[in-house]
C-alpha cells in the first residue's frame, strides 16, 4: 500500500502555486537583468585584460604599461571574487551531500529495525497463531508440513499491513535519498570543473600582472620624479601665469589696440557663470586630494578630469586670450586662456589648435583630447584659477 496525499493538501498547493507564479516570474526577470549586466561588465574586463596581455612590455610606453596594469588589477580582483564564490558554492554542495549520506545511514538503520520487527512478528505468529484460521491449518493432518508453514507465513505477513506500509516507505525513502545524492555528486563534479576553470583564468591574469609589475619596477623612481615635478610646477604655476600675462600685456601695449572679440556661440546649456563644458564627456575625477590609481599615494588634484576619446574637440569655456600653448611637463600639451580676472587650463591634449596671443571667443576649439604628459589614458584635465590659485571647476561649469 503506497502513502496517500490529502486532496486538501493538493488543492492548497495549487492555490499557493498560482498566486506566487507572478511574483516568481518577476523575480526571475529581475535576476536575469542583473545577470546580463554582470556578464557585460565581465566581458569588458576580459577584453581589457586581453589587451594588457598582448602588450609588448619591451616596446610599450610608460603610460601604456600603467593603463595595462590598472586593467589587469581590476581583472585579477574580479576573478578572485569569482574563485571565492565558486569555492563557497562547492562547499555548500559538499555539505548537502554529507547531509544526504547521513540520512541514508539513518534510513538504512530504520530499515533494519523495521525488518527485524517484521521478522519477529512472523515468528510470533508461527509459534502462537491466532484463531480460528491458524488453528485449523495446524490441525489439518492432510496438509504437507511445508505447505502449512508457507500458509502460516503468508497469513502472518498479510495480517499486519502496518509493517508492509512502513517497509515500503523506508525503501522509497532510500531510493529518493540515493537519487538526490547522485544528483548532488554530479553537481559537485560540475562545480569543481567551473572552479578549476576560474582558477586557471586567475593564474593567467596573475602571470600578466607580475610581468607588468616587473616591467614597471625600474620606472617607479622615474614616475615618482615626474609626480614631484608636477607638484613643483603646481606651486610655480601661478608665477608662470603672471609672467605670461605681463608678456602678453606688453605685446598688447605695443600693438596699441585690443582686438574685438567675436560673438559668443549659442549653446543650449550654460552655467550661471556663463561657462560651457570644455569637452563633450563627463567628469570622471573631481577637485581636491585623491589617491593615485597605480602608486597608491595621496596627491592634490588641482582640477577635474573630463572623459573623451582621443581626438575629440576641446573648447574654450569662455572667450579670452591664449597666454600659454605648448608642452608643460607632466601636464603634457597644455593651453592656458586668460579671461580677465581668472584663467582656465586645458591639459594632456593630443594636439593644440591655438597660439599664444590669440584672442578667442567662447567655444573656440583650442585642441584635441589626448594622453600626453603623465596620463593613464585619453582625457581632458581642466582647471580654473583666480589670482593663480586653483579653484573647484564644478562651481563654474554647467
């Protein structure tokens, strides 16, 4: 006799299943969106890491090595997280297998107990049969002794259905537990394979990471010197601007007239200060102290970094006079524009489109975004200075 499931229980299960189906579907869609976003992020990291691995460390420039090391550091960190997650999942599966095996042992012990009880029941029925059927069989002299015992055994077994139900239940439980254990063991094998794959990827990335670090080891001193030079230039930049302004004023005095500015172009977005954005990207690093992405030291950031691809235009945020246009140490190719009372600086450019002394209107293309000087990748470094002192450009930009 098999175990029965209550009709009420079946109805309740169907009602609960129907009511929770929509919630489960919504949860599944949400998890799929998160999974797709994570996969896209992992794909981007893999592509950057592959580029870092393909870099010729003997031929690469310092800025290329720095950018490659940043990319491979991100990849190693992400892979270490994946390894930890895969190890935790494998341990969870192994723990479930251990629990299932413990249940199998207990169920087998219960099976032995039930079978022993059934055996004792059969023996007791044979030795002390109940009336009237057993008595008539024992007293029937025309039955063979073996037939009598077989009939008594059958009577005893069929006479106690509770033992039969319990034996079947124990056997069913063993089958279910064994099947669940086999399934979990297969999951453990597959999870271990995934863990080995992630460990292999991590090993490759760490090898590339060590190769890049070794290539940069001899350059760290040079980089520190360049950063120190940038800080010295930062301290002297106010004096450089004043000297350039004095030279420009002398040139303007000799010319005896100031050229009229062209009409400002009309842009859809301007700040209350009348500024436009110096490039078409967005601010990726703000004003103030920040930690250097490679060396880990805290440095002052006198402006903001604006994202953009190499060659994208850089515009004058307001009209003014160009007082510096050329290479400026760690700033790379730089343009400084005097606006009368304050100056703006545009650094790390790939190309310069104006010359010293040019009077330019707002929106003039002063250069192109690049990665010259001490830079880890193409972007625009933009500063606003009042009296030679750096101000937070976010106060002036849209």
